[in-house]
């Protein structure tokens, strides 16, 4: 399926995190964070490779102790993606991480409060051409900002925290900056990013912090990030889930693909909701298809439909699909019926044809089906007619309801 960007983007500066561009119209990137001890470099590298395989473009590792910095020195040369060092209270860890060769730092303004320490880190990062993310967190604002804004976290307080940090960087001529203003409240996070986007053109890192475990955590993060992405705000994203970080990477990739902001990597499986016309267990077939496709990198839209009455028409824009009817499956390519298969062979046939289309294209698939598509079309029409005859053209008895409405006028 051809990739098209769906939303106009808020214009931002571009920085490089290693060899990955962020901002300035570059593809929106997916990030996650390792949960291993960074000092255990082998375990951390194993997780980084798993994240990269799941679609992660940039990975963050904690640098909370000298041993973690030593781990980073071993991790960075072997990592398949750029590494960000996560720094909290101790500015010396930032200096050590820079020495270890990391591609980016993340500083929390609420935790490193000495301006001279902040400026020292910025000078060292500038000398190495290493960007810094200003990571404002609603749970760790500077006490003075809490006091100023009535003892609570507000969008204005979070934006002010980021701008204060930028001023420290300005003092030393450092501008390789990206910013996040994360909160666990979705409305608060959305408004903070909107306000930030209105006053700065630095690239923005989106996220709902402490979103929680799936599915609610995924829903919260999606609600916040998708809202902003649809408004053109955001250059890089992270799902902050209480889950395996690989799930974060997968969710991030799927969100961007769904919004048309990244090229599709794996299948987009669409399926109809259950209804009275369905002649198979649509939920079961759809789940079986998802499992069968697994991690195959087949960037097609694939449809699983429960009946032949509306199935092919509703999924006519899909690259490939199958609709159930009369204990058999009607396979269609670009809306054209191409063959009929037994019900128990539907999923296997779907995968086989998806692989063929991915390799050879839809036109070649239609040529392949030249000898079977006429018979498939006749079978689909027969099943469609039988289905309508069994259930009637007006399965919901809408005509009698309309007659009642007219009598009440």
C-alpha cells in the first residue's frame, strides 16, 4: 500500500540522534527504554536488539551509577540503534555518559537544579555535537513552580520549566535540543504540548508518562499522542507502559502506521464486526490470521470478512481479503473474487496469497487467478443470493419500522 502522510506537520528544527534525524520533517521516530541494569551490558544489548526488531528507532538506557556509564561504553559500539542516556539527579552521570559515547542525553529539569551543572553538561554536549532532551515530567517539577502555580501541576508550569532550561542552554550557545512535557493526565499532557508548540520550534518528544499496564495504558497513551499527531505536533514518541518494552515499540510503530505517518512494516488486518449475517466465527478467524502472519514483514492491508453480502465491497480497497459463505471462503484481490477455498483452508490461503502479492504485486496475482476468477465470481454471487434469501433483503425489518413512523406523523 502506498504511503501518504495524513497530517500537515508543525515545523521544527532538525537534530541528529546518532544517524537518526528527529524533527524538521523527518519521519516520526519510535522510542522505548530498556528495563535491564545498564551495567549488565549483555542483557541490555539483548533487549536493545529485541526493541530494534520490533520497530524501535532510538533506545534510552538509564545511567544512574558509575557502573551504568561503564556499561554504556560497552553498549554504544554494538547497538543497532542510537542510545540515549537517561540522567536524573546527578549531573556527573551525564558527563560520564558523554564520555561513553552516547548519542543523546535526557535531563529532567526538576531533578538537576544547579544552573552551573546544567550549563557544564550542555557545554560538554556541544563539544561532542550530542543533543539533549529536556524531559519535563509533571511528577517532578521544581518546587518553586509548584508554588507559583498554586501547588499543582499545570500546562503553564510545565512549559515554563522547559523554557527555563532552554535559557540555561542559550547561555552557552547550545541548541541541539528536543523537549518533552509529559504527564500522566491525558488532557494536561495535550494542553502542555499545544502550548509548547506555540512558543518553540524545537522538536517535540511525545508521551503520556506512567500510563500504566495495557490495555488501559495503551489507550491513555494513544489518546494523548494520536490527538497531538493529528494536529501535526510531535517528532518522536514513546509509549510509557507497565509492560515489556517490546510492547511499547510495537504500539508506537502501529500508531504511526495507522495514522499514515510511517510506511507500513507488517500487515494491517481489517475485519468486520460480528453481525447476524456472519457464517463463521469472525473473531476466531481474525485472531488465527493475526497469529499466522505473526512477525512476517508483509506491508499489505488484509481483510477478513464474515459473509459475502457486503464483505468484498466493504473491503474493496484492501490489497487482499477473504469472505466466508456457505462453509467456504471467497478470496478476493483488490475487490475482485479470484478463488474459492474450503473454510478450514481460508487462513492458510490468505497467507500464501499475501506472500505472493508482496513479492510479485496485485496485478500478477490477478493474472495468476485468470483460470479461477470467473468460477469464484459465480460462487460468490450464489452465496450472496442464498444469504439474502435466507435472511431477507431487510434483515432488520426496517420497512415495518418505517411504516410505524409514518403512521405516527
